[in-house]
C-alpha cells in the first residue's frame, strides 16, 4: 500500500499559484512593474513576488500611484519596507498630474481616486511598462470578479470585459501588440480571509491603521471618516474619538474606518471570519456612487 501523499494547505496552494503567475509574466513580458499602495493586499503581493525570485532581487521596480491624500502610517511603512528590502520605488504623483494640467480636481480636497487613472497610464507609458502586477481580488467587488488573472488593456489603457482571453487549466496567453499592456492579478483567487491568514503565517508587518486604535472620526454618508486636513466637520456633524481600524487603504477622503477592538492579527481574523460585506463594500465611498462605479473606472484604465 503506497504512502499517502502529503497535503498542501489551501494557503500554500494559493501562494504557489501566485508565484507561478508572477514567474510566467516575467518570462513572457519585457518590462513588468509591481503596483504597491502600502495596503495589505499589495504587501502580500510583494512577499509573493520576493518568494518567486529569491535569493535574487526583484527583476522589476515597484510603482506607487500617490494621490497625496495618504494615511501617514502607510507612507512610513511603504518607504521603510521597500528601502530595507532594496527594491526600486517609483512614485507617480497625482499632484504632479494636477500641476501639469493633465487632470483637474472637480472638488479641491475631494477624492482623487478617479484622477489616479491618468497618472497611472502616464507612468506606464513613460517607463515603458508592458505588465503591471496588482493585488486586486475577485471577492472585493463585482467588477473585479469579471477580471481574468491576465487582464488585457488596449493602446489607450482601457479595459473591455467582453474582450478578455480564456485561461483554461491556468494556461495564460500574454502576447500583446505594440502599445498594449496587461494588468496581472496573482491574488485573484484569494479572499480577504486568505490574505489575513497569509499575513499571520508570514508574520508580515502592516500599517498600524489595520489594527484597532483611537482616532478622531466623523460620520458622513454612513462612513466613519478620519478628521484630517481634507476632512473637516460640516454643519451638523460631530467629531468623536473612537476605537476603529481600517479594512482597506486608499485615499483617506473616501476610505472609512470600522468600529473595532481587534488590536492584533488573531482578533482581526476572527472579525473577518464573520464579515458579511467585503472591505470595499463597507468602507469605500467611491464605490457607492453607482452600481457600476468600479467598472466605469476600470474601463477608463483604473487599477
């Protein structure tokens, strides 16, 4: 009787799949880049990419599209994490896009999420990147559920969900024409819970805002927004100091906190196991503007 083959945990199977995707794209494309926000998904993606090529350095740079409306804890970790690892960081600034007239703010001090599209596309063209790794997952939002692992963008950087290529048996066709590029999502099949369990298993450092802390917040349109230089109380709004944490990282003008006492990874995992709404659905105001808000932005070239 033959010995039973050792079982691979679901987490390590997901990791192996992601490593395979990263290696395949690097083998087939000339100039990839890894998109990095300093959030939990991009931190996990970075670790996967590092594992794909250890002990060699990453064969591509890291790109942060910076809205200028950042949580300072996130920027501090971004700079320290990438410096310590010796990765090349490219920062593409939305403020620079505004100053040069490439984009215009509809409301000064308002969300710059939509403005990131032009900044991203300009950075991809400027540096000649033909593939961009991102940490998006299918469980985050319905438009992202339409993405394939390799998501093709035309010469204008736009996405057509009807023109995506089939990926049977994890066979990926990365051929593109001049001017086109692909977005690559190695974490497509992960869930928020998978991400947190991987963070626990790998003992990855996250920005402190992911864990319960006291913060001055105000409630607006059903979201708890952090008081900041861009968010001030309006008539009838009250600022309170509350125990909160963040489930996702983004432009702080539209990223809400959740009330929580979860101050460590184990407690966050316990909360995540009982969550019935995705992190974007619960805490991102820009995804609530319409049923197709995310899909509209993705068609224009958004992450």
